[in-house]
C-alpha cells in the first residue's frame, strides 16, 4: 500500500480528491458497521477479520521485485464471499488503520488508506453478488463453475479500485502520470490478488464440505506456510545479493577500464559519467524496460571508445579537423573496440552497441553502413546523448555551445545521422535526464570530420638523416653560445634559421608559459610573421599551443587558426612541442606551415630532439632580458633592436 504525501503539499484538486475518498469511505464504513451490528451475521466473520489483519503483518518481500507476498487477500475475499460486503468492508477499514499505525503515518494518510480499502472491497463484493445472483454463501449451496466469472470480476474491480485510487493520489503529489505510477508500484500485485481469490474459493469449498470447526487448523498451517516461504525467499535474496555484488564488481572493473581509455584521449571522466546517466535515462524515457538492455547501455556508455586504444595519439588528440586519411584511421575505433570486447562473455548485448555507435540513421555511418532500425537501439540512444554532451563541453578549438544551439544541431541531424524518435524524446526530457554539467570539464578534441586534403603521416624511420644530425649538433653548439650572449629576438631568429633547414614551415613561434595566469603568450616569432600576432594570449587547454602547454604533450598537423585566428590566413597546419627547463615548463615552440598536413612523425621526432637545446637558449635569453630590465629600464628596447632575417 502506498500513501499520498503531505496533505499541505497537494494542489487544491489533490486535497479535494483525498477528501472525497475519505468522505466516501467513511460513509461506507459507517453503513457497513451498522449492518454487522443489526443483521444476523455469523460471528465467524470475526475470525476471518482477525486472520486478514494478522496476515497483513506477515508479508514476505519478493527478491528483485518491488512486491511483497501476503495472505491477507485470501482471508478478506473469503470473508466477503461467505458473509457479504459489510463484514469485509469493516475488516479492511480496520486493517488499513492497523497498517498505518505500524508505519506511524500521519492522520490524513491513515484515513485515506482505511477509506480506499473499505471502498474497494465494498464495491467489488457487491459486484460479485450482483453478477452471481446469490446471497452470501455461508449457508448457501453453490456450484463452483457458476462463481468463477463473478469472482474474476470481483478481483479485477478490487485491484483496479484499490490501485487506481492510490495511483491517482500519488499523481496529484508528484505530477507523474497515473499509468506510470501503476507500472512502477502496482503492476506486480496482480498475481497476488488473483492467487488470494483462488485460495479463498478453495478454502470456502473445503470449509463447506468438512465443517467450520476446521478453521482451527488454519492458523498453524498459515504459520508453517509463512516460515517455509520466508526461508525460501531468504535463500533467494541471499543469492540475489551475491549476484548484485558481483555485478557491482563487474561494473567497477568496466569503469576502471573506461577511465584508462579516456586518459589516452583526454576525455574527462565527467563526460563519460554524464553520457552514461543520460543514456540510461533516455532509454527509460523511450519506454525501454528490458533490464538486460538497460545494463548493456550502462556498460556500453563506458566502453564505446575502447577501440581508441589502437589510434595514434597525435590523431586522437588533434585539435580541429582531421585530414581525410586521419579520419579513415579514426573510423577504425568502432570496429576495433567491438573486436577487443568480443571475447568477453557479457551477460547483456554490449558489443553490438559499441560496434554501431557511429552508424547513421540514413546508412552513411560506419563501420557496417547500417541504417534505420537495423542499428541497435542502444547505439542510437548513445550517439544522440554523446553528441549533445560533446557540444555542451568546452573544446580547445571552440567554446561550449548553448543548450539551444546544441539541440538545434540534433534537430538538423535528425533523420540523417540520428533516429528522429530518439532525438524528439531527448529534446523533450533532456533537462530531467542530463546530469549537471561541470564547467571545468576540459577535454582534448577528438574531431570526426575530415579535412579536404592531407596524407597519412610518413613512416617513422629509425635513423635521422645525416644532414639533420649535423643541424642538431649545430643547434646544440649555437645554444651553448647563445647561453652566454644574444637578445631574445636574436636567439629566436637563429633558432629559426636552423629549424627551417631541418623542418618545413614558414614561421616559428615561442609561447612563454605564465603559470600564475594559466596561459601562454606568443612572445617571439621568426619567419613570415603576420602583423599583430605578437602578444597573443591563449588559455591553457585551448588552441594548439595552449593544449600542448596544459598536457605537456606534442601535437602534429593541427590547424594554425586555432592559435592565430584570422591572422593565420596563410597557414594551414602546425607542429607544436613543449619546452621544459629542468622540471619547469618554459613554454611551447610551434612551427606553422602554409601547406596542409605538412608534418609527419619524423618531423616531430626531430623537433623533440632539439627542443631541450631550444629551451636552454630561450631560458638563458629570458634571464638576460630580466637582469637587463632590472638594471637598465631601457635595456630591453636596445637589446631588441637587432633583428636577424631567416633563410627563405
């Protein structure tokens, strides 16, 4: 039995409803109490009333189900069939009060419980006698076949009235649809009610054929039945708890694996958790109730990017668009993830969701080109939630979108990339199912749209060409020389001369890291330097150079515009590595090229090889500038007057 919530919290219509039920039940109770005291009703009804109240206390919880087994229904049905509606109504009215007192409920809840039970049995038993055409069956001959349909109707009306009155009260309190409340709280009671009615009919027949003195055997049999079933259910509950603990351990292991995967592509754990929670909520909003499917979505939300373990990090973490070749590599992660997870004997369909979470509704997705309802529903749900949360998150190449803008993109892609029904339901319920978004969730991008041009990175060779080795040695010697003299601009210009001989590009930029401001500043640049780029500031975690400073990891072939904005009109790609002086991050050196996908992994290895020498030279120049500024305020202006030109 459920109860309506605090009376004062109900709307006026809810208070009127509860009042009407209590008033109606009070009238029925008063009439029934008058009947049992004025009509010649055998005293044995008191025994069944007592058994009903005692049976209400001996309930047994069914493991894994929101239901309890009780024998009280069979006694109240027997009481109604044998002695009529009035004794049964008085019995359940008292039982409702006893139940409420055991639960220490408020007075208005006690009255509501008692009234709705009284009404339910009174209406249903009157229907039984009207349909059967018989008086109470205490001393009445009857044929069992003539009672079955009437008893079924009585049971249905009793169940519908009892649960309907309760579900409506809960609806007034919570605003949830009454049908939803019924599905969540009352649907499991149906077998208990019909079982009680069936046993009541058998019990009534046995008592009629033997003797009413046989009712003395009922209490010990009832106690034996209760103890036996409780013991059996206890063992089932122990086994269920064990399965629950194993499942929790299983999910914890999955979460640990997911965290390791996410650490590689810099996607925060908050993102994964939000997607998991919202995907499960969306599945339920769509009416999916299969527990295996819900568990599959819950696990797949954590594991759908498992295949990214096989994707090179410079592709996985590249800010901005991927080249066509890089995108082809990225697309493999869905298939690879499914292959990695296939040997695991999942108890629910996780692998199909992981494999198909990049399939499109119109068949243009990957890896299998599935379309429409041929795509697993879990994958269709996951793709919508994942897209929305990604759009609502900050990325190095863009700020997080507004909620309206993100929903507009989902609507635009509905029927093309995403299931229209899933998008429609998500749009309606997203405010309820999406967890609170954490503003600090910064993640490196995993762009999924190919750039129009570009090639796969060249194979990394084991040997550095001799000419480049000579340049590294020359730069090392130059670094030692510049550690003793030379301004910052001279140092940067000479570094550029040597880098330009080894690596492609049109400009080299030195971004100084400001730990106190959590940003990098474009302090010096050499080569084809556009106007107004010096002094550009980029917050750590944003752009290319800001992301490299934040993670201390290099980036290959990202978009120059992510750093330079409109000033990068002549630059299409860049190569960026961190510069460290000892254990301290000095800044970032970034090379910009006028060609798309101008750099490969060999270029990265070369720049990483010379980065320590570049860092030493720039650190020494910064120290000299700092000392000169401290002693002679005009020293910086004089020292920066010399500007070497680079070889073009």
